[in-house]
C-alpha cells in the first residue's frame, strides 16, 4: 500500500483489522435441521428472524441456561464461532447470527450501517425468545453490541469485545479514509486479501489463513464497502456516553486499549490481553480464548465489577496485570 494506508497500531477496529475480521475459518456451526423427535439441549438448530427493514436474518441457537449472543465480524458469519458455540452450549443458551449481507442472511439492504446491524441482533433475540443476554462481539461486532445496548439497555447484561473497542474516537481524517477505501472500490477481493495476511501471528497454519481469505472474499463488494465505510461514520461516542453495563475486552497484545479515552465517557473496560494470537483468537488460540471468554461472561452474570464509577481502579489494575503477563505464562 501507499502512505495512505492507516496504521495497524493504535486503531480500534482499524481498517486493516476489520478487513481481517472476516471469513469463518473455524468450520460450520454444528446444526440440526431435522423435524420432530427429542433433541439434546446442546444441539444447535437453525432459525430465521426478520430485521426492521425486512431482511431475513439467519441464526443458530441451542443450549440452555443464561443467554449469550455472538455477533461476528465484518465479512464473517456465525461459522466463525463454531468452537465457541460448541463449548458454551454446555451450560448456556447460545445464539449466533449472520448479520444482513453476510453468511446465509439476506442481502437486500442498501446501506449496511451499525444501527441496522444492531436491529439484526435485536430481531434475532426476539425470534429466539431471548429477553436479555451477554453480547459477545468480534471486531465490527463490538460497536454493534454497544449500539444494541444504547437502543435497548434492559436487554443487555454486559458486552464482551474480542480484539476491538481500543478507542472511542478514531483519529483519521476524511482524506485518510477516502484514500484507504479507494482500493476496496477498485478491487475488493485483492485489497481485502492483502490486509488479511498481515493479521495472523507468525507460525499459524497457512491453510487457516487461506481459508479465512477465501471466505471473506465471498462477501459481495457492495456489502463489504458499505459496512466498512459506515463503521467510520458511526458515532460510537453516543453509545459510550450512555453505556452503564460491564464491558470486558479480550484483545491481542498488538493494539493497546486507550483507557483514558474510555474514562472520558464514564466507561472502564476490563481488559484481558492474549499474546501472539492476532485478530482471530478464537481460531488461532481457541483454548485460551474460550477460557478468558468464559471468565468474562461469568463475571458479568455474577454481577462482577461494573464498567464505570467505583470499579475504575480495580479495572485498571486488572488491565495492567494482564499487560505484564509474559507470553510464556499463557497456555497455547
């Protein structure tokens, strides 16, 4: 890329990161479409919802217990969560949806905004009879989860972000964004693939990388470009100002969270740092990722530290301790 490429370091859901937050790579979510008969509560079944703008939203649901809703990344699908779903359905009610324009969901939408994606999540919760849940969002899924909380705060018990929400306000100028979007308009698949390969840690299975690229580039360019451009038009600060639920982040160590900026909006993220996992910890280090995700969900469900007010000092100490953890101390 030219000098117009945005930096990979301090960006929360930076453009290269979002371009990598794409295809599944983890295999299909286990599903059972058979009619009738007894089914184990752990079996994941297909369902369909209709978003407020009429787009059909496909989802998979299964398990029993406290509800968890999984929101995938840009150009991804519910298949990204296959191993995560298989683990959580043992003791949770789990819903994993395909956002409009992605996976098996409809593609009739014209403008793929964060607010419209939040409508997809709420419609899916309605269809799956989920009154309230912990929302887990990977990459683009993080801002979507916070927008759901802004629109329907009583339905969100807390949010877990996965390699995202590093900051509230992006520092990029309109000229920088225009320069970055240009290659996507010109040749979506080639531009996206180029960003993707840089976002996996060294030594990762090359077949996983190529499978992820292949799945990402199946996304229609009109969907991908609209979604990425709308992300950077989205007012994340509006959601941050009113967010009063726990916020946990399970992030790679390459992009630190700007805690001071979040505090300006009254939010104190609780940060767990995974070393050398890249942008897809559920694929590259599934065991440690699932363990940290479970700890975050359990803390929210147990009424753990809130993401604002009195918990600020505790959260800061947790984040600093996680950042100091040596890579060799983390199970692979």
